[in-house]
C-alpha cells in the first residue's frame, strides 16, 4: 500500500507524544513493507520567518492555499492509495482536506485530541473540565475565555478554523481514528458522524526491557503542567510524607511551565527527585525500574502513552479515573484508579500500590499481557492497515483492489466490528 502521511510537527522545544506516534507509525508501516511518503510542515520553522511572515501565521490557521496547491500537485504526481492526516496546526490547515478532494484520494485522520470540538483541544479550562464549545455552532466561549495560551487574540484563529471548517472535516475524511472509546463517545455526542469514527488505540514499541523486581521508585513522566496533575501529585505526596512516606522515592521527569516550582519543591528532599527531561533510553530504564507509573491528569486524556509504556515494561499504573485511563487501567488488575482531582484518593492509591509487592508484581504481569493483546506493534499495524483498507473500500464502493474488512457496524464500545475484532 502507498500511504502519504500529512503532519505539522510540533515545536522541538517540548517533547511531543503526537510527533512520536507519527514517527513510530511511519516506521511500523515501512517495516511492514508499505511505501510511506511524508508531507510535513514544522512549527520550528516559524522562528526563521521574517516579521511579516510571523504576523501572517494566524491567517494560515483556518486556511493555507499554498499548502493546498502543493499537496494537490504531489497527490496528482504520486497517486497514493490513501492519505493519513495527523496535525494540521498551524501551517497546513484544513486546506489539506480540500487538496485530497481535488485529487480524489481517500483520507484517514487520526484525532489525537479534541480540536474538532474544542479550539485548544483539551476540554479543560481553569483547572476543571470544560465542554462549553462542544456541540456549539461557533466556538465563541473559547474566545471569551482565551482558552489557547490564555489569550483571546491567539484563540481567535483556532475558533474561526473550527467553525468554518467543521463540515469540511466531517464530509472530507473517510475514516477518523479515535485513540480511545471515551474520545469517540464525546465526539459522537458533539454531532460528528458516528459511522466514520472508529477506535484505534495508539501502539507502543516493545521497550526490550521489563521490570524484574519490585521496582525502586514511583515515576511521573510527562509535561510539568497543572493539567497533567503535577500540583495534585505534589499535594498527595506531601500528605504521604507527613504520615511516614511509602518507602520509595518519587521521581518526576519532564519539562514544562511548572518546572521551577517542581525544582524548588524537590530541592533538599530525599523522598523526591526531579530528573529533568529524559531521553528515550532513560525513559525505558526509568519505567522498567518503577513500582508504578503515576498519571494523575486533571483533564480527560484521549489516550495516555505513558500508561501503555508502563504496560509494555510489565509495570502497573496509577491513573485518574476519567478519560481514556478508564480503558487503559483496569482497576485492581493492571493498576489503580483514583478520583480525579482528589489528592487524598491519589495518596491512598499510591500507598496501596507500594504496600503489596506480590500484588504489584501480579498487576505488572497482567499489564504486560494486556499490552501484548492491545498495544503491541503487531496489533498496531493490523489496525492501521485495516482502517486504510476500509477507507479505500468505502470510497470505491468495494471495488477490486480494496480487500474487504468485514462489517463496520458500530459496536457497544464505540469501535467497529471488522472480522469479529474491535478497533480499539
């Protein structure tokens, strides 16, 4: 199969799980014998633009005619079987969907967040869940609240793009990959076409290393932001420390707006270590040495790569009981779930996960089994190709050359039934 991947790469100044997913899927497809091309823009390139060029970037967010023309020409020249769209903000825009329509090429789009119904894509504002823009014709609440970068002006291009391009997305994309059933349910309730939304969880490469003992620390791995639950975790940890601790230290690895706060909080403590930003090898080692990985997010995550990474290493997770974590973490079997936003509940789970080494090891074994079944590269490749074939068959009306993928009726969890398997 010939696939053209379309993606606007996020800034390299901060680690991007989305960039990583794109890179790993491209490598997976190529290793599986498929031909994969890339049509990319890089947010890093904005810094090299002239002052007028930088000022023009917001105007490109709703519509970039240059990207449309360039992609349309490439599609006519290469004629891929399918286009796989990831992020289009800020330099590509939904004009890439029009380019695919111009060339008559089927389109699959992975929805890594909630930008189809929420301008910043988070469904989170001021420390709480927010769905004011979900289902609304225009995203005016987001502008009023300045939801993107706490700026009304910066939010306007995103709100305009969501409003004017909603129908273009919904009619121009043959298959949307939702990365959790929770995400799909929210998008269907918002009015997106249910028949085009299928669940395809992200896969995680096998780390090549697994936990072999009880572990030596609890690990938070991610962006240091309030939305990721960093302040909640610090409050829970302080309450545990005041009560004697849990016998292992807390390691926080990552970067973000709360870095100075985390650094000051961890300074001089033996029970906390701020490790800064890990490289991929350090991540693998740190996860495999964990008693558990902690994911106390305040917002409803669409997936949770860190939880799947923990599963791959045979490590349980402690996560907030909302969003995709309720799918990834089976409470009491592959980890523990705490009440979202509740420091006392999080502290209780951290105490429980460290207090029973035998039970913890059994959770780790169950987590690895779940990884093999649902998040391994083999499963990821199968579901990617299945989604592509379904999009091609739907566009061609089941013409020859597009192998059938079975019944695509919606299943109770929001995926599709294809050959008897759920598209999780």
